[in-house]
C-alpha cells in the first residue's frame, strides 16, 4: 500500500512538471510573407508601384517630372524611344503603371503604357541605356456560335442575348448594302459564327471577326462568308453562296444605322420656309449631334466648306457619272483633293445652315443632275474573280453546313 502511494505521488509530480513545461513553450509565430507579384516582366515587390490613368492635361513629360525625373532626362528618354513609342500620343483615360525605386529617392524607373487590353509599351530607364519595347499579352482565339430572333431592334436583341453590341455593328456593316437595319421586322432571324479574344484564356479582350453569317429578313435568307485568298492582294471581303460580293458601289446611306427622317420630294412643304412648297432634292438621315458621317462610295473630295443654308458640307466626286454631297455637319473631317474610301468618316452630324434639327442631308448627282438614289438601279460590285471561285466554294462549304446546323432557342 505504501509503495502504491509513492507511485501515485510520483505520477502527480511528473504531470505537474509536464504542465509547467507546456506553459513555458511559446507558440511559433510565422512571419507574414507578401506574395510575389509579377507583371509585364517585372517583380512588382522590388518597386514602389503606382497604377493610374492619364488625366486631362497630362503629358508623358509631366507624369515623369511629377515622379522625380528632371526635364533633361525626360527629353533624353523621349528621344531614345521615339522609334518604338511616340510619347505625344498618350491618351486621356488610358492606364499606365510606374515602377519606382524603393530607396529614399523614390524615383520612377519604368513606365508602362497600356494602349488597349492586348498592346502595351514598356519604357525602362533605370540604367543609362533606355530600353523601349512594344509588347502584346498572349491572346487565345475562341470560336462562338449564336442565333437570335429580332423582337424590337438589333441592339436590344443582342443585349438580351448577352452579346457584344460590337458584333451587332459588324453584322450591320456586312449587310449594309442589302438590308436596311432601321426597317427590321419582328421575327427576322440571324445566325453567326464569330471569334472572340481572351487573355490567359479567361479575360475577354474583345471581338475578333465574323467568319460566317446568315440573316433572314422578310422571309428571305442572306448568307455572308468572310474570305481572303492567299493569292489575293486586296483586302478580304464578304461574299454570298454564289460568290457574289455583298459590297455594293454605294452604301444605302451615310450613317452606320440609317434612319430616314425626310425623303427626296420635289413637292415637299418645309416648315422652315413658312410651310411653302420647296423642292427637297436630298434625303435626310436623322442622328444625334456628333454622329459620324461616312462616304457612301470611294471618291475624291471636291468641296469641303461652310456655305449659306448648306452649313458645313462635303461634296465627293466618285466617277464621271456620280457625285454625292453631305450637308449641315457640325465638323468636317476631310479636305479638298483628299481621296476617301467607302465607309470612311468625312464629318459629323450637326445643325449648321438652314436646319431645324440634327441630321445630314444626303444629296446625289447622276450626270450632273440631282436625283433620288433610292429610285436608281445603282451598280453592284464585281463578283469574286472566277480563278478564285473553286477555292472559295471549298472554303465556305463547312461554314455553310455549320450555319445550317445552328438552331434557335425556343
């Protein structure tokens, strides 16, 4: 019994000692380590990092000066990088990153300017030799198939489907010569095969291109296929199932989305002139002030001036037969003698001259006489040359099958 008491006492004393030792042990505290951040080829942890956007009134020189670089060094940097990057071209709203030294001077050492989601420029001036590099983020191209039915208008339909309006604009461009998108009907339908760009496979970086399209308007289907032969020197085009070019010699109108507010009418009464009959030898297309106005065909600018009731206007000679004129601009974007291409912006909608609201008055001459372009059988563009047609039909065959297989959601 005595031995048992001694054993119990020993166990209790050992347990107490163990408890005391446990109390003496301090918990191990792990030192917090910042994660390594690498971007644009630099380890950001090695610098003081400033992320900002170009503000109104900012210049490249001013940004560097505000971050410790003297004007002489700024001029040296500017001169050294001009073959890669024109520092005068930085734009308001564009993001930039400054990497600054972590010492007491806190001087800027690297300037990174992002032109868009993909393209950026790196200017490294931490050493005596300034380095300038234009770079691109790695981009993945993914193909997408979509279909939709028009209930209201094209933009709303694309919105409802969660699709980029830029795709809608591009589709409208493709069919600009054949379909009036301000006269779509409920029930008109479309199918598209197009590409999208992604950075690191996940970050959307914009719309790529429409490879093939099918649009049913008033029950009539219109196919369009993007095509450029390796042997062709001209830019690509969109052609139909018969290899006919969807592009025409003249656009249907001078705006991206044409809305006619007043047609060519030799007996029209005009409120501006006291509701008296005055011939209206143009077609008015309504739009907000500042809306871009496009040349409806290739040609040379013969007039670009402000004159009386026309206000700011531009006149273009297309060939020996046809001329067009664009009135009431807020601002002209071309000069006399300049050659312009179909779809090129030549000015912007305004209210200059005799007008009661923002619009562009589009006038059309045939053999020196003003006529209604919508009453003419205007020339079409040339079809795809015969020597390319075999290659073209082979190219579009799987695309046509792909379009036909796309279904509409119920």
